[in-house]
C-alpha cells in the first residue's frame, strides 16, 4: 500500500503546475490526500496489528492501528476505533459481546514475541482452542517497560474504564477526573484519535486543539498521535494561544494568581474606557489660518455615538472620528462665515480636516488605535492608569500589577492579551497600512520641525509605527498569500494556530486543574460549541489561581450541562510508592481517595541526607532508565549544579524553558526540574529533594509534593536536611548504592 500510494503521489506531482486555477487546486487536493495517506501508512509501523477477536458471528477479526483490506475488499485489519473493534476493550466473561476469545499480540518490529489470550466464553471454545490458551498479561508487560522519555500509545492495552472515556460522544463537555497515573493524558490523546476517525470530516475542517501545561510536556506527548496515524492536531500551551507569541516565562505565584482572577476582565474593560476618556479642558487645534476648539460637548457626543455602536474599541473609532470631524467641519464653516452647509460640502471639509497632522494627532490622543500589547504595557506601566482601571482591586494588588516596561510576556499575560484583543477588536489591515505610510511621512516632517514643538505629532507617528511594526501583519499577509493558493499548503492546525478567532471542532484540555479563570475565558472563546474533553485531578492543583472544583470552573459556562467520568486505577506508580504518596494526599484532604495501583513488587521508598544526592543520582543512573530529581524552585540552580558535576549528560530544566530545551531534558539520563515542569511526566526513578520545602513553597504546596511523589514508575527516594513531616517520617534510610538491595 505504501508503494502504491507513493506511486500515486508521484504521478500527481509529475503532472506539474499547469492548467486553470481549478485544475491546480484539484491537483493540490489529490497530492495532499496521497501525502497524508502515505504519512499515516508510515506512522503505524510499531504495533500495526496487536489483537485478534474470535467472534461468534463475524469470525476471526484482527485489530490494528488502522483498517486495511486487500484488492478483493476482504478485511485484513480492523481499525481499533471502529465500532466492531469495541469488544476488544470492553468484553468481559460476564458480558462477552459475542466474543469467545480475545488475543493480545506482542510484537517487536515485525516479529510476534508473545501472545496472550483472555477467555471470554469457555463453552464456545473447541478442545483445540482450549489447549492453545495462554494468559500472559500484556498490560503488565507494557507497564513494566523502561521509560524512553516519550509517551507511547497504549492502543493494544486500553482498559475498559478508559475505553468508555475514549469513545464517549463528541458533543458537550466531558470531564475526566482521575488520580495520578490513571492514564488521563494517554486516554485524552486516544480520544482525539477516536474522534477524528469517527467524525473525520467535521473535525478535520475545524481542527482539534490539545492544551497541555508546559512545553516540555508537549514534547513528551507529541509522538502519540502520529504513532496512531493522526498528525493534524494542534498541541499548544495557554502561553502559545495568542498568535505570534510564545510566552513561557513564569512569575511569582501571587502575581500569576491575580492576573488569573476573573476581576481582571473588568479591569481591562475599564482600561480601554480610560483611553476613551474626555479630557477636562477643551482641546485647541492650531491650523495656522484659524484655530479650532474641541469642547466637552462635542467629545461626549462623539464618544456616546461610538460606544452605542457596541463595536470593539478600534472599530468604534471610525464612528468617533466621523462624528468629531463633522462637528469640526461645521465649526470651520462657521469660522469662515458660511453658515449652513450641505452634505457634500460637509464631506469635503471633513476629508480635508482628516489629513491635517494636527487633527490626526489630536484624534489619536482622544481615541487611539490600540493593540493588546500596547494596552497592557501602558496599564502596567502607570500607577495612575492602574488606579483608574483597577479601582476594584486593593492598593496592594494594584502594586503587584505595576511593572515598568515588559521585557517578556508571561504565561499569565496571555489570557489578558486575549481578553484585550476581544475588547479592542482587529485593526483593519488597510487602515494600518495607510496609517503607517502617513506616519512615516509625518515622522520625517516632524523630525525636521522638532524645534516647533510638534511633540504630539511625533509621539503619534512613533506610536503608529510601533503599532504597525508588529509581526502579526506580516503573518496575516503570508497567510493570505497561502490562501490564494500560490504558497505551500497550510494544514488546518496551522491555519487555526495563526488565527485568534478560530473556532475549533473539539478542544482537549490536559492538567486542566491548573488553569486560571482568565485562561478558561480564552479557551471557551475558541470553542463556541463547547465540545470539550477536560482532563485533570483536583488534588494535584498546584497553581494558586487553579481549580478547587470542576463545578467552579464549568458552571459559569455550561451550568449543569457537563458530564464526568472517573478513572480509578493507577498504571504508573507501584503500590509501595503509592502508599507513601497517599499519606501526603491525606494531608491535603482526608476525603480524597488515592487511585489503586495495578502493580506491586516495586522497591520500598527510601530517605537519605541531602548531601548524598550526587552519589545517589549516580547509583540510580547505574540501575538504568530515566532518572529525575524534583527540587524546590529555590534550590533548582544549586542542586542542578551538584548533579551536573556528578553525572554526564544531566540536564537542568529552568522554569519556563522552551520546547527544545524540554526535549533535551526528556532525552537526558537525568533531569533536574521543579514541580511545575514535572507535571504530567514520568520517570523510572525519582528523587524528591527537600520535600517539606516543596510543600511549603506556595499555598498549594502539599499538592505539589503529591505530584512530585507520583512521577516514578519503579523507584522513589527523598533527600533532605530539614526534618521530614509526619507523612514522610519513618522511611528506611539509604546511604548509597541500590535501594533495598534491589
Ligand atoms: N491501558 C494502559 N495500557 C498501558 N499503559 C497505560 C495504560 N493506561 C495508562 N498507561 C500508562 O500509565 C502511565 C500514566 O498515564 P498518564 O500519564 O496518561 O496518566 P495521568 O492520569 O495523566 O497522570 P498524571 O495525573 O500523574 O499526569 C503512562 O505511562 C501510560 O502510558
């Protein structure tokens, strides 16, 4: 099939770019279709076929990563997402769903390494069948595998409770609540693949967005969907949601919490109104031949008309300008002794005034074009502006927002930029261009005439240039070119990523407990149909602005109209490690129930002095697999250095690291990282440094510690100098060498 598809692709491309527009666009569509098919056929290599169902009615069915038929339309392989494959995941001896036997095939490359059978209907089996049964646990084999630093698909071993989540209906909001290691992330990714298969046309057109907590995490999961043959899904963090920006910097938790507070929506709305405020004194415009006056009445009337248009600030500006220019034109007519003038004359005068630099500068002061970036920079940068816009916040809170200049945008700024973009509206591209050209001329003229106190004009011209100098405009231009068909093909995911107003077909939010109310507002804007999968664990909320309950998060948007599934089995952490983590969970809330681990027989967790860390890391690396040191933020640099000195190839993830850096950390034998970056990841062996400092580093610290303690698949230890809290006391001590003689 690969060869055939490759041939078809070659033929289409060889036809060349000739003919009418329509011919060309057909050719492109075919080329795209063959290229996608080819990519899919290559992507499913690992574990192509992994199951067999002996079905009472359908006979023998092979289940695989995609569906295949031979030339006679004989089914060879059934896509795992097809309804007929469902018993592979759901059938039980109590409800066999027409299946007598389910067989798991474990393969390495193209060799079958093991088969394992689940007997579902003993009576229906022949003697021969009974003799060939073999009951190895494919699941346990998969769970025991060493970690590679990248998440893998679990298509061969999806469990029944997970399958229910994966195949849940497309519509509405589905919340998947589950403790650490219950497969929330991996299930969410399989759900994306399932939904794309089942609702291909709709979702390919609108796209699927998956939001993760940080760039390292996205790197960790990015292989899963391609390995299932699905490539056109957009993976993003909230920090990347605003086109043209990648904000990964973090800030102090109290500032982040405030910026995520829903009261910020009103602060921004007021910050915009502040820029439409009528000055107390009349504005004099010296036009040489005569002087015009903009008085309060004129301004208020123009402003009211603009506000009544109910359009966003930048678009309402046209109404404001027109109304003010009309009033000025009438004033000119009066000044020239003309009395009443007709509409044509009014229009002429208006257009004449519009080109006057003095008038333009005044208009811009009274109702400036604003970009979201500009609005925020000027708000953070001025105590006066904050006093006005943030009057509902306390003086201390206003002080938290104060910042001179913005060196880089943080994750918590992004929802605010998005909110501001909503309030401000787009600036028409043509207007921007025209204004930029004029501004350039004016800047030149103003520079020459600087001595004539034309500061206002100069400032205006600078502002406009700054405004139009934004790369977004270029982006838009490039995008438009591609749409015209003379650029390379743009996938749905790429188009969606570049368009702030894109409405997705489905949105999946992972580690959803971390998001602030302001972040939820941004996300909800992108999914007006509310077709969403929200995945998380309230007990793991580390962010101060994060969720305390799913109802708090969702009721403002879909009160009473969301459904919840729970995942209760922990596939990551062995019983011995989970017992320790559960003691910490009880300190967060004794009511919270830890998930049940499927594996036992792991090493007992241990404790050791902090000073032994470098030696212990070395010993753990010797044991094999991926090792992580999870440290309090304040000690990251210091402990990172100690570990770097001890082990070759160790990597320290600084908070807010970019995607490339995250990848390096995942590939390294040892990663030293803070809890925020360890979210959602897993390692064979984890050493948690100064657990009590982690628990004390923020109001949600105990949840952070719980997260840190549940990252290991095999081995766990803590190193400390400070005394351990009750929950962690009594751990056997380990000085050096392998744990427990393991
Ligand atoms: N059915 C399964 N078959 C094989 N492996 C599985 C299965 N379910 C989960 N796993 C594995 O268990 C581990 C934990 O899964 P995952 O990271 O999705 O959990 P999570 O609920 O998102 O955890 P956390 O809340 O801690 O981030 C992963 O290695 C995943 O591949």
